[in-house]
């Protein structure tokens, strides 16, 4: 009863309530999300001991079975309540027909966990009040304002549209070990905890300086660290739980020992979080995955061996033979080849469109079989800024996701999820690793797209045969897309990031904010210099005065223009070849986002497989030069360019 009083006293300030209709009112993804403070959820999970699970299923591939098994492993007593299974045993516990029958048997439940549709929660809430429960918890996609009001009026704490399994694993560090954004920043060692260990008072700290050797318990406010630089250094990482090593270790291993046969089965059934084989997940890579998810404001990340692998993996849960992805015509040349040609071998199609023409985009998205729109926040190589909010609105009108490649901008400049994007892709090889020494890619899910709201995405909304009929969207909610990327995408396609590359990228991201600030400052200075040189016909840099994308850069890129841009030479193709051969400091190579300044003639390299028309549409005509401005002294960069340009 003490827990009920403490939670009831705090939950008013711990919960931002949303106004909902009394009935279910549609799928949860169509309603504003509930926002709960972590401490409110911790107070519940750390004090509850007995959970009555209404709607518990005896079928191992149902979401309720997953949740029950996991919570039992964490030390909770979970009592199944289901009239269709009454009198049987589920995971060793007797199943009751209803809550009152359970209470009559002498079982006192602290919390009622509801695996039933929102429209039938009111009578369950009434029974929860009658049996003296302290918490009413409604599972993913389960919401009911009337039930909330009834329960809160009776002194119960209420959670809606959440899974206690997911929240426990997130708040106590376990979920963060597997690529999901836990939102937890701490320099303390992480360890797996049971319900009893989680029940130790959160927010208290023992003071070793207390008298007589006794440790004083000091009440501290909840710590919330929001700064970008802080999260770039700490998100996803914590001291090693065994050795205390502060730097993230490189787990150079192929596989992981199971605790026992039951643990192995649970891992292969996706009933618990853990590592099986490094093709699927790796602890070093998981730190990088959580860090990128945190910086982007996403739910989870799947890292891959390269940016191209990330692009393919991003499409894998969405596409079936005959489906179409609509893509911007202003993309990196390799992306145009991959989307325009390579994916045809899988029966997938791509329709290219000028994303500056919103009506053309809308028309393309209305066609049958379209499963999403692909664009770059800041296009490579043209420096074109995409109107992300407009593109998101067009996508959501037809019930498909917006996928944004945020490689060029990085989350320091742009966070596409804040503007309505659903999936973000990175080539981590570029600015995130930033030193030209680590290949990699990343697919980040916002967790906001409801894969169950229509039948367009059967990989996530229909039973998955490889997992005996498990439905990812139903079972895992907002974790579904990322879990599918690991459990199916990496498992079957195998484009796994190497742990060493993950380690190098983790280390590099720690200085991302510092590097990007200097990259952008240097780039603006170089663009200004080039604009005034007589051999240069034009410069396409978003933050130069008069550039057509300047306003969009202010809106989406935090007022910056990035580090990579293009300029045109009056001498055309021959002048481009001469320039790359005559620079001394700048490196002539096919990469970008390096601390070193890089230069390229796209028409003769990255875009040479395209037709003349495609090169022009992508902003890579014969006269175009691409420059990736590094961190050298800016006067040295302009001096090198001047000596080469003056020789043309």
C-alpha cells in the first residue's frame, strides 16, 4: 500500500496527459502519444511484485506470452487471466477466468496488465479497482480515457500504450545493449537487474562519508542530460559491467554462450534480449546503434557494413516484388544506380522525381504499389536541401513512410524525425566516422510509423513464417522495424558492421559537434572564395547570399550549409580533370566527410555510369566539381585551390 500512496502522489506531475475519446478511437499510432517521465515508470516497476496479466495467451508466439516469460525472468510473479484458458497453466501459473476469481483464490495483484482492445478496458478497470490493485497498465496500442479516469479517481496509477517488458529493459539498461534508444545517460556500471534489485530506491545515492561507517542515503533529483555534445560522448556507452573499463570495449567475437537451454530457446524465439551470433548483434556495435538513435531522436538503429548496405536494409521490410520506391532524382550517383538498376533484380522498382516539384511528388506517390519516398536531407553532390516536412505530409497522405538519407547533414545539423520523417539512413563512413578509416552504415527508425494501420507492409504486419507466425508489428510495437532489421535483415542478408569499425565510429562521434562546426565554417569560407574566382562559373552552396535553398537550410539545417558542395568550371570537363590533378593539399578520391579536404570530378568518377541526362538531373554535369571541405587551416585550403585554378 505504501507504493500506491507514493506513486499516486507523484504521477500527476510525472505524466503529460492527452485528451482521448472514451472509446478506442482508432489505432494508437493515429493519436497523440503519451509522454511519461522515466521516474514515474521506475516507481511502478520497482515496487510492483505481482502482476495480473489480462489476456495472457498460452501460445508462445503471442505478445502476451513474450511479456509474461520476460517479466517472470526478472522476478515478477505474473498471474494469467483469460477465460478461454481458465483452469490451465501458462508458464507454470494457474490461469483464472477473471480478476475477481483470481482475488477469491487469495492472490493480491499489485498491477493489472491489459492485453485487450481499448474498447473493453472499462470493466477490467472496474475489476482492478475492486480487487485493490494499485496500477492499471494498458499494453501497446491499448488506450481508454474513461478507464484512466475511473482508475485514477480510485487512486491507481495508470500507464497506457506501453509494454512493461520494453520499459523494464529500457530503463535498466538491457534494451540499450541491443541498439535501442534507452534515453539513459550514466557513468555508472550497467548490470542486469531483477524486480527485487530494480526495487531499490531509484534516485538515492549512498554517501560513503557518513559517520560510523554507515552509508547515508541521499535523495537526489532525477538526472536528465540533454545536450548534443553530452549525448555524442555518453549515449549508449557505460563502463563495462565486469571490468569497469570506461572506454567501450571491442567485442571481437563471433558468438555468445547461452545461460541454459531455456535461455537459448528464448533468444531464438525473440522472447528476451541478448546476443546469439555477431551477424545479428554485437555489444560494441550496439553502443554505436544506441548513440546514433539517441542523436537522431529515434527508437532504434541497425548498423551495417556500409551505407549502401544500410539503404538496402532500410527497404527490405517495406518492399515485395512489384513494389515501387519513389526517390529524389538528386541523389548520390551510387544511390541512383542501386535504386534505379540493382534493386530490379529483387523485383523492386524505383520512380525518380524532382523533390522540388511537390505536385510531381504527390502524383508519383498516388500510384499503385508505392511503399515510400526516398530523399537526402542535404543532397550529394549538389547541396540541394529537401523540404522534409512537405515530403512527410505527402507520404502520410497515402500511408507510407518517408526515408531520409541524413549522411551529409548529420544529426548535428538536421534531425529529420523532428520534421515528420519516419526512417533515417546514414553512411557512417562519412561524417560520423569522419576520418576516412571505418566503413559503415546505419538505419534509424523513428518508432512513430504504425506498420499495422494498413496492409501495405506485410513483413511487419503479417505473421513471419521464419518465426512460426510471430507478427513483428503486433508483438514489438515501436521496436518492430529495428528488430526486423536485426532478426531477419542481418540474419538473411548478412551485411554486418565489423566491431572494430563500430569502435572507431563511436570514438569519432564523440567529437562530431566540434568537427561539424569547423567543417561548416571552413566550407562557407571556401565557397565564398570560389565564388570570386574567374575560372569558376557558379557555386552551389546553400548559405551563400541569394542561394535558392538558403531558407530551407535555415529551417532544416540549423542555419548551416554543410561541408560538401559543388561548383562549376568555365572550362568544362577538361578543366575538371586538370584541377583534380593539380591540387596538392586536397585529396582526389571518392569519399567525403573526412577531416581532410577532398575533391572529385563526379562526371568522370562517381556518376560516370549514368547517362548525360541523369548526370544533369543529379547535379553532376561535365563542368561540376565536388569538394568536401576538411578541417585544415582554411587559408591553406584556399591557397591550394587558387594555385590549381590559376593554372587552368
